[in-house]
C-alpha cells in the first residue's frame, strides 16, 4: 500500500496548495450537521469525510462497527496504533485521485462528504485529564527575567526535567468558544487583597498532544512505549490571568489563574502525519538523566502564528510567529517524565507543551513577553496598543508543517474575550 505521507499523492477532491487539509494530513475531528448528531470525521480540503457513513458502507474494516458513530475520538484511540495506522492508510486509499470506489459512487459521496461550512465542529475527544508544561527555554528565560531578574531567570531544576503542573480538564473548550474574563483574588502593592476582574489577561501559544493508549500505575515508560501512546497533536491556547497568578502561585505554582479556559483546535493531526516533519531538539546541557534520554528526531517543524483583532479593528494583525521545533523538552520527554513516578496515563489525557517562544521578539508566545509585562505596549496599528488582552479582543492561532507543494495544518484555535461577571459583594 502506498505511503499516505507521499508528497506526490493527490485526492479526487480539489485541495489548494495552501489548504491545511490535503490527503497527506487527514486529521480527525468530531462534527454534527442539521438533523444528525455528533460523529467522527476526517478533514479533506473544504469537506469532511463522514467516517460513520464510510464504515456503514463496509469500507473501514480495520475498526469495529459503531466506533465512528461516537461523539468523541476516545473509542477509536483506544484501539491502538496498529489500527490508527491501518485506518489512515485505508482512508487515504479511498480519497486518492486514481481510486474509483468513492470517487465514482455519487450516492455514497453525497452521504459521506459534508461541506465543512455546513458542519458544526465539537471538542474532538473527551479530555480525561489536562497537564501543562513549561518547556521552551526562551519563554522560561523571558518570564524569569520579568519576574525575578536576569540573575535568577531559570530555576535550578529547569534544565534537569520538564516542569509542569496539573490543570483542569473541565474547562478545555473547542475553537470558537468565547472566554469570559476571570474574576480572582488580586494583590496590588501593599494593599489588602481584593476580589475583582483580571486586569492582565494573557494568551499562551502552545501545542497539545493527546494520549491514545493508557499506561499502568506504578510503571515507568521507555521511549518505544511512550511513542506508541501519542495519538496526535492540536493547537492549544492556555489562557492565563497573570495578576491572579502572581498572588496565588507561591509556593505551589499555577492554580486558578490557569484553570478558567484552555482552547484547542477541533482537528487532531496524527503523529503519523507529522513524521516527515520531525527535527532535532536543541542541545540539552546538562545531559538528561537516563530515563529522559531519547534517540532520533523528537521535535516537529510546525510553524505557528497568532492573530489579534480588537473590537475596533476591521481586520486582524499577526502579533507573533514561532515554531514548535524550538521546544527544549520534547513531547516524548514530557510524557516519559509525567509517568516516571508511576503516574498512570489514560486515553484522552491532554498534555500542553507550554508557551512556545523563539529568540526574536516577534517570536514571543505570550503578551507577558511581547509587552514585557506591560512596560513596552505592543503597537497594533491605527493608534491601538496592547499590554494585555482587553474585552472584545479576538485571538486566533494557526499552525502548519510545510511540505513539497502541500501543508499539513491544524486549522485554527480561536476565541473572543467576554467581559467578566460582577464580583460578589
């Protein structure tokens, strides 16, 4: 069977070279249409291939009947990497320009190919748990300099292990879901703390990855087993309330300042689709302990952009561009570290990369860095500036890996800021 990642492959459906969803991608999502409930689909061009319909036609024998009729990817992910790979190959074969089965069956095409504009996209998987990391050297250094000064930018443990924390699965939402400005306890200067709306609302440009296979409590993971557990990747915005965080985080770290909303893209790009875009991680000094050592290329060359459109702007402006390849600690190392004490991982666990920043100012992945905590407001044009996000601001993340004449993209992770609710008296 032909390699689904072959850059020469073409679909019988027209797909523009700059479209996120060519036949080399085939990301999974969950969608619904008028009169039909949520089910699993694959993005191809500007359409969605309804896998429930394809399975009913007997064209997906690799997966049990009904698995694509679920309103989440979890049942499919639980089948394991051999089934993931075989199913992707089968879908690729059906969509190829030289394959007549779907191409020439007008009735099946009418049932199984849904215009994306006519579909509602849902959270693609049931999030079992959500953990977020802090694994970009540039971001950690910038944040450390802002908060602690240049002589204490990195904490002593940072270069020895991926730093992370457990956050809230209950407030992970799909792209397009509005985000309300959080209320929280604030401490300004020497005054007593007060309860009020966050004044330093921020975004964090991240990638997330979803676990498709469980691990056993009490056991560590080696590289081979960890790699087989990663199903795919999404764009992720870890919305952050910096002023709430500044008062609450000592001594235990982030809590409510990170728990009110996390936005992900609706399409999960499989690890297999990103294989051609593997790249090396930056040099790690000192060398990690043996349980964190990895072989091969474990980062991915995924270009990332952030657009901001204020309520008063007629069009968005790009305020940041970065790349997933900058991560100091890879996704693989994050997973191996997460399980290293015997922590059991579950199907549907979501792990965030942490803010992805590069060396250049334009590559900073948060408003904290872009405005240097408000001391250097970011110019947006037309006289508008931003230190942090304001009500009505609309954030859109985009990401893609560029191939030869095609791109493997993630779609968007977007959200608009709504005003906070009134603080209780």
